[in-house]
């Protein structure tokens, strides 16, 4: 038994969310992912060297360094090995050059100038390792007038068209609560690299992938783009509503910040909802007799529904409605997701034991294959945790040589001396 | 130049946006996708909004680049007829919940083709306690934690816009289908099933928030207000996001806005300090931003390499010079479309055709 990318290796220069998430998923596919970081400026998602430890971790026996325990880094770097290597030094670059022939793909999400400045443009990598796949994720892509404009999820959301679409009816444009565009970029890069792997396995030829976060996210706003192209209309912000069906919303339940999502996509489903509610008079009138009337009177419909749901316990109501065949669900927060039995059964939530941070419930592999092996999940690596191991395994480097590199700050662990 | 999925044949029997996006991406990467539509047409064909000719724009986008044939799923021997159609194909994509598949007699074994890759894309996966529970974009947004984070504290949780769940799950599913094809090449032609739960994908896409909640002991609440630290705020001609992280972003942005005392006071260079004292400056910053047009402010800040972003409408994106120079917008059958989510140098993404007309004739296996 094996996984689809068993035996393949990615030597990756990914950081923060988008790139790191892409390479985590490729690791879940069975590839050996070697994350390259630099001591003088580790991944920004590890946090600053002088950042305080999170309160919950203070006093823990195993906890030593905040940069190995950051929830951001540790949530998107599972199943990787981490080496430190300063590519700005001649010796560090030379070691990277020796590692490249052992890589099948490289993924990076520096600003576009950085890789070229380091002397590792795609053409050079392909010369060193013919057939290599290089995937670059950047804010606006590697060409065009904005190529060197910096961007992150919080600014790509507005410049990709997504923010203009997110918000309550009649309200102002919004950004998502997380930096969603990073996830979008990571998922697309994951699929792009797999497509390139297939081509390479069949032809021996590598290629360069240029992923612009702006474009990947604009593609996910593509139906609204097409609406403008064909009709000249900018789609309005719709909140939780659906363009065609009503009800389609999130309604308050009894207690503080307890909510339930309810949608009816057909007349049958509306009747099921009415039945489940015991046919209350407030929902029976002419105003709500058909989908088009419910859509036309959506404010009134939502008020009438909220008046019912706000008296009800969220969990009981969700159970009752889904049992009656209504499309409904509890609105979970992060802690409820971690504890949800259904997600644990699926294996997408599970315990991860980190050597410093301890045991936590984390999001794991978001797919299931019937035959391919499910990878064992490993915690995110500590900074430089695998430097000596990987250099010995790939390059035959002896411990003395590694110690010298660590002494010189080219590799090693923790803050520069 | 070849495409990555040239010679891959896909039979799409899905009826959801998630399934449709998976096969759209496979088609864009070169697969020949045949979409089987029930006599009433693919459900997306009746989903608003519509173009001026009455075509669903959702269908136009999600069903593009495919061929379509009519197939009556309710007629006798659905499984046998599908197995015959699936004989020469590499991949079948479905969105049936287990009970629906059972009713039609469909299973991996029923295809009788050991090299077949079958991808299931359903709201909650084909196993587990929710497998047969009906769901959609809204319920997946609710259960995955996305809704609880989106929106404002004073109002209801908010789902992501449009079909974000379908896009994310469809993209992961396409990646997994390709992975299964890679695996099949290595494993002597053995196919397998791929089970994609839209909920699992959105949980994965929100992984940082899940660990953060446990570290802090509470879930991140929705934002109290629309201030400069929490996303786009008004400027003279629209909205603008100023996402300050590094010290120099703060100094340079405040200098551009003419707020020199804020720029020069070293206390504000630290992000935790700014966050905990935002009431002391967010009003002044917001007021200063109102004096700027979004394109001018973006240009000034970009020149200083400060991370910032104007809220762009589709009209602005259509005329955006950066996207134009990158030839982002594309064309198929004389119609303009959004282009590629990524550029592959050797095996390019390609849109060959718009969505097919609703099929009128029943398909039969040859």
C-alpha cells in the first residue's frame, strides 16, 4: 500500500498560510515535504522570537520556544520536515543547489523578486534538476504591472472582487473573518502541482506554475464576473440569502450567540419545514404561499422565522429539522468543530501530539481514498528540527559539518547568535 | 503543447455545484468531460441569476468546457446503463448521497471497471453520521465555522459569498482525482474511490481558527465594527482595506495619510500595541482615508511597498490594466469569461467552449 505521491519529494520555501497549506496537502498525499526556513527570519506564522508564549502553554513541561508552538504555523505545516538554510549565503545556496536534484517539486511564496535575487529562477532550477516543477504563489503573479505590489489575504480579498460581494443586504463590503484568499490560493496550487506531477511522470518534463492570488480568488468570484460581462450588473451583497430560494438564512436561537442555518430549496422542503414547526399561523399566510412570494417578502419571512427559532434550543431544533428532511445545521464555532463527533469519525479532526506544544485537536486530511494509504499525521516541525537528519540523508553530511553550519548561522535552531 | 489531462475521459453524473466545479477544472486541464443531464436538465440550469437570453449564469460558468448528453436516471437499470457508458472512461464524478446511490443501485462494484476512478463530492461525505443528511452551501458554511467568523458581532453569522464551498471542494476533488490517476499509473492501472466531503474541505480550509480557539479557550468572535483594523473602510470613491502588519507599513501609511504624529510615535510600530489601543487612532485614520480616492491611495502605498487593497467591483476588474496585461480574461465561442486560476507553462489551462446547450437526445453506450 502507498499514497499517490509516495516516493516523491518537495523541497519547499513556503511560508505563512497559502504556500504552507498547499505543501501540507501535498504532504498528506504522501510526498516527503522538506520545508526550508532561515534562522534570521523564520516563517512569519511562527511569530517573532521574542513573542510571549500563549497563556495556555505557559508552565508546560515540554514547552520551550514560542516559535515552535504558534497555532498559526502548527495548523498548516503538518507532515513536513523542517531544515534551516540561509540561501543568502554562498554556502547555504550551494547546499540548496545540491539538494535540488533530489526534489521533484519546489513551491515558494516569496515576493516575485526574491527567488531571482537568490539565483534560483525557474530556468536555473530546471538546469540543475531537469524536469523540476516550480510553483510560485504570489499576490498578483510574476508578470504585469502589479507583479511587485505586495499583498496578503486581507488585501487580495478586496482586489479580487470578493469583498465587494461579501456583506449583508444593503450593507458595506466586508472581508472574511479569516484571510480566506490564502486558503483559495493554497487549494488551487495543490491541484496545479498534482496536474504537473502527472505530466512529469508521463513525459519527464517539468514546468513552471505562476499562481496569482488575485486571479485564483477572482476565479472563485467568477459567476459574479460573468454576470457583469453578460448583463452589466454588479451583483449585490446578499448576506445569507440565495438568489432564487427563500428561506435561506441564519436565525437566532435561545441563548447567547446561538444560531441555526435553514434553507428550503423546493416547495416540498418548505412544507416539511412548516410541518416540523407544527404549522404556525405566522408562516401560513398568503405572503409566504409560494417560493416567489416568500422571495418577494423575504424580510417578513425572516422576521417570522426568527420569532420562532429564538424561542428554541439550537441543538434540539437542528435535530428536529434535519430529522424532518429540512436543510438545516447548527452554526458551529471553532471549539465545537474540534469536539464534533461526526468530524472525528470522518478523520478530518483528530489529535496531534506536538513535542513542545502538547496534544491538540487539529484539522487533518480532507479527503478519503478507498485504496491509497491514509498517511500517519505528524505534528508541524520545530524550527530546524530535521536539518541534521535531512542533510545526512540527502547529502551524506556528517554531524561535524552540520555543527559547523549551525555555528556559522547558516543552519541550526532558534534565533541567530 | 499538450494539456496535463489530455486523453483523460470523465463521465460527470453529478448534479451539484461542487461536482460541476471539479469537472470544470478537469476539463480546463484537458480532460474530455461528458456531462449526463436528466430530462429536466442539470439543476444549475435553473439557478438564478440569468443572462439576457435567459441562460443561468451559474450554469454558464460551472458547465463550460464540457459536452452534455441526456440520461434518464429514473428509467430502468440505471446502474447497468451507466456501467456501460463508463466502460471507456477513466473517471466518474458523482454527488449522490449514499441512500440516493443505493436507490439507483449504484456502487463502485456495479461499474465493473477496476481501473475506474470514482469521485464522490457530497456535503458531508459518503461515510459518517451526516452522510445522508441533506446539506448545501449554507449548512456547510454553518458547520465548518466559516459563518461564525464572518460578518459583524451585532448581526447574524454570515456565509461566504456565492458558491465558495463548491469552488473549494471542487478544486480539492479535482486534485484528488488527478492524484488517483497518478496512483493508477503506478499501481498497474488500479482505480479507486475518492470521497470528498464539502464540510471536511471547509474545516481544513479554516484550520488555523480551530487551533487558535483551543489555544485561547474561546472562538474568535465576529468583529464589533467596520474600522480600519477589520477590513475595508470608506474612502472618497468606495472602500479600501489597509492591513497593517509590519512597522514600516504603519510609518509609511500614516505618512501618506498626513498623520505624522502617528507615523513618528514608536509605540505604534508594534502590532499588539496598535491592536489593543485601536480606539485611539482608528477614527483619525478613517477620517484621513476619506480624503483619498482608492486608486490614488493604492498607488501611493504600493510605491512604498505597503500592503493595501482597494475594494474593486467587477467593472473595475474588467478594465484593470494589470489583469489585461496578464491576459486574464479569456474567450470561448465568442463569449468572454474569467480566465485561469493558475498558469502552467507546459500544460496550459484552456477554456475551449461555453456551456453546452441542454441536450435533447438520450445517450447510449456504443
